[in-house]
């Protein structure tokens, strides 16, 4: 009887499913619409006369002879060499994530296991630093970077992104370490491990989902950053997001919007694949308390 009652469709259940479906449509529509438009010409995708041209591709057929075209992708990747910003982004993201996780795991573990009062104030200082606007922090780095002649290169941007991201990783990993009993460390040390060996061989395998979750958020911060990369990188070393903005042009310089549309799709698609690949570890890390506190 109880099983039948649970399986019975109720108005509340129907409303809940309808709201979830509506949210999914609203959330997914911009990406799929952009993906569809990336295979059209600008006259169709940004048609002011009739928005249905973006669906039928009337101008695309007239200009290219087909309903779909890869002009935007060719222009972005080949003509404008979008692969260079992609490569720069991968370099920045890789080193930002690796450095942030390395210091974050060591610092988070030390603060979680420390019984000293200063651990709390270190976390508070990190929280204040994390709450500051990125543009405020970047402006403070500009003068020394110009004086030392290191502005415009990737290492300086990596340093700043790590500095901005470190408080976040420290808080996340610290919260996760608090959920791991100290008995595990002590048991490993009783068996002959040093503190670092216990951390490496016992604690890290247990908290691996939390590391992946934190690493993903660090990845997204560096991958999607605009303020830091646009101010600290020269045009030769720019990453994807500033490059996409440059495709749009300015009031003085005409851009190519379809190059930007194709580049946006190229930059967004890997994020879907990444989340789908690590979804189990992400859910495990979040439910295990990686963002608790």
C-alpha cells in the first residue's frame, strides 16, 4: 500500500517535475542556441528582419549554398589563430590548478590538524583576501610587474591567479580535512609512518574526491577568468576569454561576431565533457563535506 502511495503521481510532483524541466530548458537553451548559430552566417544568426532566419538559414544558403557553414570556426581557428589562446589557457590552467592544490592540501591539512589559535586567524585573513574584488588585487600587481619588466607573460598571470585562488582552495580543503578523523593519522604514525607519510599514503586517498572537487573549481576560475588575464597578458600571450572579447571588436575597431560565436562554443564544450567525466567524484566530494563550513 505504501509503495503504491509513493508511486502515485500527485499535483505537487507534477509541478516539481515541470519546474525542473523548465529550469533545464532555460539553462541549456543559450548554449544550444549558440551552438546552432555558430554554423550560420551573421546575417541569419543576428537577423533583425526575421528571427526565424536563424532557424532556416536563408542567408547562409544564399551565401554558401548550404544550410550550415563552418566559416566561423575556420575564421576563428585558422584565420585568427584561436589555437594560440587555447594553448595559453591550457598552460595557465594547468599550473594554476597544480600549484593551488599543492599548497592548498598542505596548508589545509596543517590548519585542520593544528590546535593553535592562529589557524583561525589565518583562515579569516584568507577569507578577507578572497572576498576582495579581483580588479583591486590586479591593480596592486601592475606597478611592480612593469618595473620588473615581467608584465604580459604567462608566469606572472599564473602567480596572480594562484594568489587569488589559494584562499578558496585552502578553505575548501581545510573543511574537508576536518571531516577526516585524527585517529587515521595517529594509527598510521603508530604503524611507523611519519606525519608526511601518513598524509600522503592514508589521508590523501581518503579525501581524493575533495581534491578533485576543489581542483575543478580552481580550473573554472582560471579557465573563465577575464579581469586578470586581460590586464596582465599581452595580445601575443592572451588566453581564450580575452581573445573572444577581441573578436567582438570595439567602437573603433570592427570585429567578427561569428568568430566569437564559434570560439565560445569551442571554449564551452570541453567544460561539459569535463563535468560529465568527473561527475561521480564531484558529487562524492560535495556530499562528503568538501564545501561544508
